[in-house]
C-alpha cells in the first residue's frame, strides 16, 4: 500500500472514531444512512461512478519545486498513479492552488503508525483518490509567499497569481505524464485563486470548479451589506499568517481541532524531509515575513472604492468581480457549487452564473460595475450552478430538517462528472449525463427536494407577494389596511440577538467543525427584536432573494440593520413531524430561513431598489431622529413554507459579535415606522403549491378468487382509490421539480 493511501485511510478511521465518541458523549444525533430521498442526497438517486482506471493503492505523492519566470520557486505535490507511469499513459491534470498549505506534518504517535509517516493532507485527502483513480493527475501548489513556496505576496488574489499560474501550467504540460490539458479546482478562498488562475489566458485550461467560493469578497464575505465581518476577517488572516510563518495556529475555534493541531501535527510540510531541504524550507518561510495581511490592510475599509491601508489599491481592485469579464472571454466551462449558509456565497455564485450566461439584468451590472457581455449562445453544459443547504466550503449540511444533520450530497461526485464531460468527452459524455440536465440545480429546504431550472430566478417562481408592516406586529397584504404606527426596540452596547451561537458569517468556525446552529429555536428572538408576522399562509415554495424595505430612525448614527426571515409555526418548539400527504418536514416554534444585512449609510442605486454600489459617492450621513428608507435583499435561499405556517420578519439594530458598522457613536434605539407615508414591507417571491391529491398506492393485479361461502368475487385489488382534498388555491403544476 502506498504511503499516501495508508496515511489517508488511518486518518479517516481516526476521525470517524473520535467523531463517534464525541457524538456519544454529548448526545448528538446519530448520522443518517445516506440513500435516495435522504437529506440532500443527489438528484441522481445514487452515487456517480466514473470509469475506474487504477487501484487506489497505486497512488504516489512526489514533491517538487516549480521555477517561475522570475526565479521564484513554488512548492508542489503531485499525486499520480504508478500504473499510469508503467503504462506510459498521458492524462489531464487537476491543479489546486492553495494559500493554506498543500499538506501538514503529522507528529508522534500518529506518524509512527502510518506508512506515510509525518505527512497528512486533510483538506483534499478524500478527493484525490477519487479523481486520480479515474485517470487524472492531481497537483497541489503553495501560492507564492505561502506554505513551503519562496517569495512574498503583496496581497491576496492579485494579478501576480495569474502570471504564476501560467508558469505552473506550462510546467505541467511539459511533463511526460501530461496530455496537455488542465482543469482548475478550489474551495473557499482557494477557489478565488482558481478563478484568478483561469484568467491567465492559458489555452490548456479546459474546466474550472468553484467549490463554496465567496466570489464577491465585499458583500459575500468580509463586508456584507457594508458591515465589517471582523471575526471572519481576523480569523482568516490569523490562519494565513500562521501557515505563512510555518506555525501552528493557536486560535483554532473548535476544541477538538485545536487539540489535534497542537498535539498531533499542523506545520506546513517541507518539499522533502532531507536535512538540506529542512534548511531550504526555513529559507522559503523567511521570505514570507513581509507578506501583506488581509485584516490589517482592510481595517479601514468602508466602501468598495476605499484604498487598502498600505497599498495603492482599492478594495474593488483586488475583489473578484474585476475578473468576471476576463473569465467570460476564456469560454472555460465552470461548475459553481455554493451553500445557502456559507456567508453570502450563494449570492455571488448566482451573480457569476448569470453574468457568464448573459442573463444578468442591467441594474445588477450597474451595482457591481460590470460591463455587459456580447450576446452569445451558451450550451447548457458550459456553466453549471448547484445551490444547497451547506456551510462554508460546503463542509456540512445545515438544513434544520436534515436527519442526523448528515450531508449526503457528495460534491466530489459532481466534480468528477464535470471533469469527465469536459476532459474525457468522447469516452464519458454519455456516462456523465450532463447533456440531459438543466444547468441549474437547487435544493428546497423543508421539502427536502432537488429542483432544476434553466434560469435564475426559476421561471416557476412567478409570484411576488408584498406584505406591509402594521400595528400589533402584523403583516398585511394591502397598504390600505395598514394601521399607522411605529415600533421601537433598545439595543444596548454589545447586543447580540443569540449569544454564543455560530452563524453563517463565522466561516473559519465552519471549516474547523463548528456548524452554524442559529437556524433552530428562535422563539425568544421576538422579545429582543422588532417583529412582524403574516397571517397563516397557503403552502408555498419561496425561492430567490426576498426584499425588505424599512423606514427607520435611530438615536445615533451607528446602526446595523439586520433582518431575519423566519418560518413561524405557533406550536411547541422542538417537535418534529412530517406531513403525511406532502412528506414535508415540519417543526414547531420558529425556524430561521435567511437574513438581510445593511449599513444604511449605503444608499440604493435608486429609491426602493434593493441593490447598492457600496461606493463613496452613494453614501449618506445618518442623523438622529430623521426617518430614512433602507431597501435591501435577503440572501438567496429556497424554502418550502408548510400549509398554515407564517412568515416572520425580525429586525435588530446591532449584532456586535459579528458586525462592526465602523461608526463610533452607536445607536441604542431603533424605531421602525409604518404608514401610508412610510410603507415598510417585505416582498416574498414564491409559487403557491396545490394541496395534494392523496392516493392509495396501487398494487399489482392478481387473479380474483371467489369466496366459496358467499359466491362473491372481491373488488380488483389493483383499483386505485382517490381521495381529493379541497384546494381553493389550486394552480397548474410546475414543470421544474425533479
């Protein structure tokens, strides 16, 4: 058995043993058995199996330095099958550029019981054998100034990375095992580097996979709604600085992960273990001392066009949308997978998909500063988008209704399908079945179903219901029914609506085993927030971005507007059930659906429009006692509201554990106004779903048997009995349910 495979298997066994022990001790739910219809199991109903070429035991890891044009050497690990070498097979190569270490040291005692010794690759260890055994090579590269590579990085995600990537691709295509074709892969912020590499212009690149990637580092990650997500920013920078300095990060947010890193390993691996290479490794790390620090450089950023602290660049000049047009010009196929609970990654994934396919609206072009693309025909297999119930980097399933909170969706299977189609099309096009599918798949929470569509928002979401805020915390459908008034809540210094809860913005917590949990048990939020609730509603699928319009006033200029959209079910909480007719999962109490955030100094691109440029020339000063309008969107989701449930909107004026509005004089009182003059509202985009027709399951017909005593023949057992439920809202069925 190869050292790599032995290391991977033992590491996986240890992780399972430790996780099961923790689950048992703390009483966590038993993981679900994944199969068709369970949790987020793929719409295919079964795992995708590519063509197996090589045995997993044949995989070998070799380390290399790759010299760039300026002489800088990048550390790289190549995973390749011995069988491919023996048979002189030319293969495409998957390249993963990383800024957090291509692999880590493993300490005693684990290093003494693995054939791989003191090396571990926990981040992609399960991906590599799946891809390499199906006749690919896999190359993981430490970006300039990181890991074991030489050089220094001026800042993250700059154009230098594209030039370096082009040199690396040149090196790959010149190797004996290469067939001259390359695909790029990355998750989290490594995915940003994959996109940067794709814009290098190298013609060998045939596919790009973005796996849980924040493609707008401003609104989807570090400054959502213009608020500083300082926990994510500081932790991301702290982890990066530690790996750049070859130190074990001492701020790991999860106890088990922190103990594992401090006790069993966590330094970035050298290119090899020989004594000369130890000195080389130290020399490479020494060149990282002047690396730019993301958190320090962005500490004063408020607007997209603000400059970094010490560099003559604005934030938008290092942000990802600057590269969208370059990516479009390459015509490289893109698979983009994003989670509803991964900061705002689903919004930016949708943005990129719509831009590449030429379906982005004019207002969004304006808000993001994007130039429209020339009209072109795009094949359905060119750009694929998958939206699911996942945390940062698509690590965990956060669906509040998921059995055992188990992620059954295997992203590596979709990656394998996409690579197979675009790099082995002649042999595997039929196997991958991409040509038979719509380009967009999205998961609907509560209903637990995958749907597909050719466009976003889906054409089936053809209704927009606006509910207006009114007295007694109600939402009414007609502005004429609004009872004028105002609602005020106090938010003292340090206010948090749900203290000690991991939320969607705590991205570094997600990848170190701390799952977002604030989707559950929110009944007490109404006591702290300004809340408004609809009447009981007909069951409906709400999909896309909902919009909230708030007319507000404050007692001081520093306010953070955070609105939560919730499913309100007025029965005792923590009571789960399944509706027999629809198989829709229902839980009592109040369940988090999604949220919208805004620093209201940022004005909309037009009155009543939810989009913002987040630039200086579109800002305003918030004066105490003055009523302002703020219109902004909830982050994308798809949620099935069960019959007779209600939507609730809960608004708070601070979430200090997560966001900083960068204004010293913080507001402590927030007032929401509602009247004909101040029509505060929420708009839900949805389709009402007809109540079901309940049918007895038909059985196979059998030969009738005559009762000897009565001489009567019973009714044919194959007859179907139909019981119809009255549905005053019944509409034509939609076609896009899988």
